[in-house]
């Protein structure tokens, strides 16, 4: 399966790439995403080196370096920048968010979960390394994410780092991703699943880690409590909108475009937003969530343009 690649335009100058220079006229989202993604992937590549036992490190790197949108780390970097921080403060946490996200994908693809063969245009981890190593690779990435934040974050007071570690732990555990996955598994094949239950699943399974990514960027840079509230609402809404669009794309996009097996939700008899609301109403719901998200950060003016445009991208994306 082919992967989607964003190329960095030659005209974009990354040296002048800072929040106080953004205007609606000069901001190019795809240049921004491409530059940020390149920085994240360089940092991820440096974060894990292969050593004995090589098989587990190969497995961790196989999935971690399999490209993807890198949306969670980019959101972390962008939010830190919004409040005056820089990459030295936020990149370790940004990488940790991608490590945790990668863990969730490895485990989600296992036969005991969604049983998928492809992810990000490549064979899933368990298809290459076996189910046993895939489980362990996910476990290792999860544990290493917390270590990486603690050992590599620079120029940030320790109390802020501790708050970020706590946020990430909550986003992954029963109050977050794990809890959402449990309800998702319990709901498979049940035609009476309600919209309320579906919202619960994806506020936990999808939105929780997006929320942690955004809010952690703010915490690292010293955002105040009112800012954190705004960031939380922004992130929760873009997270749910992201999942709604994912549900739509599972129906409308091809496996080649998605980099994973299309039509899996229908095959697994999963209740989705389109199955409950229909595709047009689901799209409207996603658009409304994005409007609510953007309303929370308008007060930051031009400095919030990256987060505004990323929100728009979530509903406009085709994969």
C-alpha cells in the first residue's frame, strides 16, 4: 500500500517559523505540517537505537518509524510554541505522545482486538514479528514514553514535567484510551449502541491522547489554568471530530488512500457515526465540533493560527 507524503515547498523558510510572525495571509498549513513532521521524525529516529536483544528494538522502531501524520506530536509542539515555549521544552513529550499512540496501534491491530493486516501502508507489527513480540513492543514503547519525558526534557521546571507525566498516564489508562477500548470491544455487533456510548468510546479511545498532546504542550510552556481549560475544550472537540472523519473515511476512502484496510468497521459490525447519523449529518457534526474548538482559541489572535488551521485540516483531510 502506498503512503501519503507531504513535500516541503522550497519557498518556505523554516528559520522564520515562529508564532509571532504568523498571519492568515502568510501561513501555509502544509508547509508547517511538513516541517514539523520532519523535525518529529528526526527526533523519533534518535530516540530509540537498536541494541541487544535486537528483535524487540527492531519491532519498536518498525512501527514507530512507519511515518503517519504525526498529528499528536505536532499539536504538542504547536501548543508549546503558542505560549512562548520551544522544541527543547516540548520535543521529548511530543515524541512520547507518538510512542504511546504507536503502542495503541500495535495493540489495536492484534487478533484479540481489531485483527488488522495493514497499518500506515505496511504490514502490521504482529504480521512481521509475531503476536508475542508485538505485545512486548507496545509495552516497551509505553514504558519508554514516560522515561523519555523525564530524562530528556530541558528548560522546564520539574513540577510541570510531573504534571505532563500525570496527564499522559491518565490519557492511557482506564480513564482514557484503555477504558474507551474496553467499551468499544463490548459494543461490537450490538445494534443498540447509542450515540452517548459512541461518544464515550471515542472521547476516551481517540480524544484523550489528543487532549494530552495539546494540554501538555501548554503546561510545559507555563500556560495558566484558564488557558488549560481552553486547550482542553479545543482538544476534546478536535479529537471527537477526528474520529467522526475516520468513520466516514472508512466508508468512502480506499485501502490505498488510508494505508490500512478500508471497510473494517462494517465488517466488524461496529456502530459508527455514519451508521447512526448517516454520512452528511456526521460531516455536519464534525464541522460543528471544529467550530466549537476554534472558538476556544480565537482569543490568542494570530499566534493561534497553526492550531486553528490544524483544526480545519481534521475535517478536510482525505486519509
